[in-house]
C-alpha cells in the first residue's frame, strides 16, 4: 500500500517506456503507426545505409570527443583545484560556491550567453582580444567546422566543472586525517602524499563522477540544439547522437529535412542505451573493486 | 594536507590563491557580464561591452516581460516544478519507508527494480513515452511533464530516502505501536518528520534539473499555454537575436530565481547535491 503510487508512476512513465523502446526498434513504422515486425532491419539501416550510417558514426565520434575532452579537463584541472580547495583555507567557501554557480543556469541560457559572448563582431571575448592587440586571434569559432565542436565542449565544461570539483572536495575531506599524517611522518612529500594516499582513496569517487559524465555526455542535446541548431551546424560538425536521434524521430522543423522515422530512431536510441549500459557496467565494477573501507 | 616548511608555505599560499582567483574570474565574469549587459541599451552593449552601464535602463526587462510573456512562463515553471516536487515526495517517501523498514517477500526484487533506474536517463524512452502521453491526451498539458519528472526522480529519491529511514532507531516505532498507533499514523506523524533533511535533499537534487529542463517541454508542449521558462526563452531569443539588450535581460530574468536561491543558500545546495552524488 505504501509502495503502490510510486510503483505505478515509475512503472508506467519510466520503466515501461524504457523497456518498450526496445520493441519499437524491431518494427516498421509509418509515422506514429506501427506496421510489421522487421527484426534487426532498423539496426542494419542505421549502421550500413546512407545517410544514416554516416551521420551515426559522425555523431558517435563527436560524443566520444565530448566525453574524452570533458573527462580530461575534470580529472586534471578539476581534481587539482579540488585538492587545493580541500585544505579549507580562508575564503575557500566563496571559491567553491563561485565555481558551482554556472551549474545552476539552464543550458538554454548558457548556450545563448556564450553565443553572444563569442559573436565575432560584438561578442565580449573577441572585443577583449582586439583591445589587447590580439585581434588576429579572433575567429568565428562556432561557425567553423574545425573549431565548433571544441568550442561547444568548452562551454559545456564551463557549466559542468563545478560539479566534479564539488564531489572531489567532499571525497578528499572525507579521508581521515591520520592517513595523511602517518604518510608525512614516514617522510612523504606533497606529490607522494597525493600519489600514494589521496589518489587511491579517491578512485571510487573518480569512477563515479566519470560514469555520470559519460552518461551525461552521451545524452548531451540542449547545448548543441541551442547554439548550433538541431542538425549540428556547420554541416553536422557538432552533430551528436541525441540531436541525430531527435531529427530522425521528430523530423527537422528548421531545415524541413527527413520526416519522422520512428523505427530507425528507436534503433538509434537502443544503440545509445547499449553504449551507456555497457560503459556504466564497466565503471561500476571498477568502482566497487576500488572501494576501501576505513 | 600539510605544507613542507614555514617559509615555503607562505609562498605556496599566494600561488594557491592566485590560481583559485583566476579560475573564479573564468567562472564568474561571464555571469557578471550578463547582469551588467542586461541593464544597457543595445548600442551601448556594442560600444561599451565591459564597463558599468553609463545609463542604467530597464527597457529590456520591460519588453521581455510584456512581449515574451515571461510572467506566464514563470507561473508555468513554478506550477510544474512545484507539483512534481510534491508528487515525488508523496510517492517516494512511503515507498522508501516500506522498502527500508518492512520485510516482505518481494522486497529485494522491488528495491532492485527502483535502483535499476538510477543510471538510465529517461530520455532514452522518449518515443514510447511520447506516444503514451498522446494516447492519454496529456500532450500540451502540465501533467505530461509532472508525471515524467516524478517518474524520473523516483529511483534516486527512493534510494536516498531509504538510507535515511534505515538509520532511524527501531525503538521509536515499537514505542508508537505500544501506544496504539496504526501503521499509517506511525509513518506520517512520527517517521516522516524525522527524515526532513532527506526530503530537503531530494527536493534540491531534483528541482534544479526540472526547472532548467528544455528537452521534455520542447516535445510535450507544442503550444504556448503551458510553456516553461527555458522553452519560452529559447523560442523568444531565436526570434529576437538582433536585440541584444532584450536577450540579455531575458537571460537574466530566466536565471534569477535559481541564482537568488543559490546565493542565499549555497551551503545547503552544495551539501544536498554532494549527498545525492556521493550516495548514488
């Protein structure tokens, strides 16, 4: 009786849709009407037939770069900053709060804000560069295919980085002081202390944040939609699995592109689910194995 | 972490503050710029991008409020986020309580069933969910979002709250039972008030992503009546991108509610979010 309302809502609006998207992918669809059973045909289409396979692997590569670069930033810069912050010196609460501030903004606002700030003519960043005599550096970063994806990833990192920092700081502060003191008594310097005491004890938190980052980055949608449009302008250079999925399922209102293809979209969704599922399973295994009781 | 020597550590401290300060500029400056720019006229934004506004204007805000129907979107966002939070607490708390304090046959299975959803983003079920909402006639109503948000928040909330309930002492329950209280009474009047910190964490963890969500409103709210702030702003910005003053004012209006709450209670925010993450 205590359980029924939760089970009904969770079952009907989360478990059921997730499970039945598996079955959607093995049927032929005419708009929103289901036709015959087609086995793995939709998957074959996504993975081998033009233009789907080209778009799919293009987007998959972008998601991989998205995750890779974000992971690199948060485990180098993010972890470094967290180690500094964990010492609880005066004013550190302010720093921590300010790093997290962008995380509270909607990605719609983040996207538009940076679109304005990066505007080659009137944006704040190009204007600042010009005033510093670095006008040659100014480029239409969001409009060129070789800089657009990295720019979007950096904007995302700006909005996201506060979260990993927060978790790492909490994890470092949870390490009992005696461990560090014992290491120092044994003659360990700053780097050795980090390498042999702090870092191994942080591994579970690192793994957890990495799993969350992976899931999030392989679902990323808003920032590209808002900054680069539903087809990942310029010329699919910032297209992601989620934007590709969105266009395939619901059609592309801006370019009047291909109409909704539910079966094929469902196949893309199942592939995304597989990627995320396999990666998180590996991550969770690593996390539980690196856990230490203390 | 301990510094090496006394002389060295003073130097180190300076370096640490410089590094952290520079980073704070990177994170804060764009937001400060957004606030200042919102009070400038469009020509001044182009002429004077960094300084304080020479003449403070609220024209952008007034236009955004009247022409972008910001008031309507604000009401919708408040209503949808608020109802989702209430519905989530009313359903997740009893479920977590039952899973944490009673022993029954299917307990393990049910707990795993809820837990399984923690790692899976509900977005991946969007196609069946969309068709379900359409068949229920909920497209273009706030209920489509409220039900989706409540369902997606369920796994994490049930998990978090069950941890809180499990840590309550057994004697409380036994004493109440001896006094003749029924199971419902024990839960609502004795146990639930004791996990208030847990309820607050659940609200904080969920409300921020709901308030900022763009994906589900984009699909579930095709007409204007129930549009939330992020969707309303995205559509409005897209149409008025040349009017910089208007767009910056709109961005500030859209961000203000959460910014204010965050500045006022960043400590609880940070504590709540790390609790959610570290326990997940």
